[in-house]
């Protein structure tokens, strides 16, 4: 996927031979996040201080880098490699065996120069993630600067460390002063000639990306051409087809689906508890219809009375929960909570008793263990379980379908046996989903991730190892594993599933 994506952007249909496949139809692609942004301990988010550590209990950094080394750096087109790379915020904990440093990837000479530049021969632009040279917030939960591992350095010293690591561009920084201060630090340590050469090296990389796509020769956009591209019916059709192909039929008891157009459907409202968004801004509890009913009416008659419905669709979202609590910290705890992949409340009885990584020299220097063992947390989707069960009861034996908007794995065992069909989607239009439900299009999507049997297997899963959970097996004996999906005939078995089986065996 990475290879196809980058090739599609960079390979110009009208290429200039001297530019190795580049041309004024090319678009520079920046791939992120090197060396991967996946294995944060406990599943936390490195945009916040509570998620600053990436851990490798399976000693599996090599697999994490494959998206880059086997994908974005091995293009089929003549441009060969992605033109830019962005390191992630995380500290790749204990992976720098050369210098013994535990610093954010953008500050790490081992991650940028030794691995990316020298070992893999990457000479394109490296741009930091946003705000890594800024100060972090007063609490681990505050969205602010992300100077992980170098919190005690000055802002100018952080810039200098980034430059010496081999980075070319500062993301989210519009202030030249600390860059110039960093230059003078380098002059003092290495001399003027060294630092001038270092800056020119980055200037060449940055300018090359501008030259290769012809921005100096022709920086203008052609409005007429733009109108022919934006909203192009063929492009829109291709996008809609991609949506249809992404939808996964997960369960279809007694061939409940498809349900022909014109039937009467009951759609219960969805309650979303009060919560805070990504930036910490609060939102009140709300109860509302989960989809635009006018779009649904193109396919079915809608009723608020389950007794008058032929079937029901319950629209839910996969569980999401935060991994840190200011209230827990204020009460004397360490602040860390389990991230639940189930709808009902979860208590982490099998979590690590001692976290692999810890330490925040700015706001929590005394927290040496980030374990959440025996702590309880709930997801922001917990009302959905009651909605499913109440709908099942009110439909009195008539079919109940659950449509899940999937953003992460979830434990299906809480409700799978209570419903007749389950459809998984990843942010598609309502019409695309209804085209599958009504039978206009046969489902062909496959699960891109494992769905765990329970939270025990989640806790035992290694953050850096793929496909190492025990997947859920449903009432029909179907296993919700990576690469699983149904069509109208049953389990999909095609060239894709054969390929994935081989890949899993070789791991």
C-alpha cells in the first residue's frame, strides 16, 4: 500500500528523463512515521507525554520498518524512493545500542543517520514531526510540545540536536531564531566550514524537491484543468468503488443479508457519553440518530416502532478509551489506565505489573512504573452494548444487524451471539453501506486486523509483533482473524487470502 500510494503521487505521466521519472505532474510524498509509530507501550498516543515510549518486547524493530524499507523506499516507478520522511515523536526505547540514548526519533542520530541515512541509503528530506522542539505541557495529558527525551535541553539546544541527528526541516516551527542559535552552537563546536556544509546539505535536499516537480519553472495552477479534475465523475466512481470494496461482512447468520430494498427498518438512536476531544476540549453527552435518515430512506422505509419493522440496524463505533487520567494522578495514582477494546467496563487483571518504560523528568520524575494493573476503565462506546441488547429484545426474533465503524480492534464476544449479521466499515458513505446491505453489491472486503477473543489476549500481545493475538471465533465457527471476510456464499477464499496465509506462516 505504501509503495502504490507514493508511486501514484511521484511518478509523473510526463516524466523528464534527467529527473529520474519526476515531472510537473509529480507530487512530493512524505512518508511517516519513521521508524514506525505503532508500538507505543499499552497502546497509548505519543502526541501526549503519557505515550512517549515505543517498546519492543518482541525485539521486532525490523518488522516495524518494512513499510518503509520494502514499500516507500522500493518504488516501481523511476523516482525510486519517497521524497521526504517524517520521524515520529516516540522514544524507540532501548533501540539505540550505539549511543545508548533514549530520545525522541527526531533527536536520535542513531535512528536518522545510522539507520535511515547510512544503513538504508536514504538521502531525501527528513522533516521533524510538529512541535518537537517546544516545551511539553504541565501535565502528561496536555497537548503541547513534544520534546521527548530532551526535555531538560533549551529550545535552541534541541534544534541543534535535531540538526546533528541528520534532519533537514523543522515541522511546525516558523521561528528562525533558535535555528540560527543552533548554527552558532555548531560553529563553536565544529567550526564555520562544518556548519555551513551541514546547512547546505539540507538546502540541496529541500530545493531538489522543489526543482523536480517544476515549481520554479511553473508555480501556477491552471483553473480550467483543476475544474476537469476536481469532482470528475470517473474519479468519484473509482472512489466510491473503493469504499464498497473496503466494507467487510463479518457475520451473516442464516444468510440474513442481503435484505431487499423497500423493507421497513428500525434504527435506534445512539448515545455518546460526555467526553473530551483530541485537544482536551469537552463535549456534552448527546443522543441522536447515528446516520442521516434521509439517505437511508433511499433504500428502506424507516420506523421508530420496532414492532412495525422487518429488521433493525444498530450503528455503533469500535471502543476508544484514553490511557491516562488526571483524576487518578491527583488521587495519588500514577495516572495510567488500561485502554479498553470492549464496550463494557474493563479491569486489567493481566497487565504488566511493571511497565517496560517510564520517566518524565519535567512533570512526573517520580513515576517509575506506568503499569495499570488492576485498574478499571470504560470506553466512550459503552452505551452501545445496552442499545444492541435492548434492540434485540424489542425486535422479538426479527433480524438485528450491527454496523460497526471500525477504528481499532474490538472484542465482538460481548454481543456477537445476540445479533444476526455484523458489517464492518472504515468511514464510508451511508449509500455504500446500504448498497452492501441491500444486495446491490456483493461484499468483498477483508479484515485488516485481528479481532481479539478477549482483553486477556490483548494484554499478552507484544506491541511490536503483528498477528499475535488469539482471534475471536463466532457462533458459526468463523474466526475473526486478519484477512477474514464473508461474501454471499460464505468465507472469502481468493488470491488475497492465500497470499496472507503464506505471509503469516513465514513470520
